[in-house]
């Protein structure tokens, strides 16, 4: 059981106009939420979805160190990477495959 890091991507033309919910951190056009409760990956993803978000997806534009700064209140957090459909075939929750290059 770990805490989770949620991301809510907003679609606003002007980044300055984006307002994140209370308790969320704003970065660019996204809002990030880090839980304080320990849950399973499945429970964590559902909690994010209940908040209108999903577990964080780390793409090329988002350096892992940046996500670590946002989500790294604990040593480990749940992120949106899973092999639940096919064991050993890792995909992000947005259905993009894991790119290790």
C-alpha cells in the first residue's frame, strides 16, 4: 500500500487562468494531487478518478525528477503504469505503451 499521485490535465487556452482545487499543486496546464492515505494501486486509481483525475503519467515532456518533486512526499507513490491487461506488457493509464528509450 502506497499513497497516490493524481494528475488533472486542464484544457484552458491561458495557463494563468487555470485554478486548481484546494490542496492541489499547479504546474503548467496540469493540477497534481498527492494523497495522504495508503491504498492499493486499484484503490488509488479509483480515488483519482473520483476526483476527476487519474494516476500520473510520466511522458517525455515531464522529467521524472519534476514528478518526483511534485509527488515525492514519501519514498514511493503509485503512478499510472500497469501490466494488468497483459502481464509484462506495461502501459500507462492513458493506454500509451511504456517507452524506455
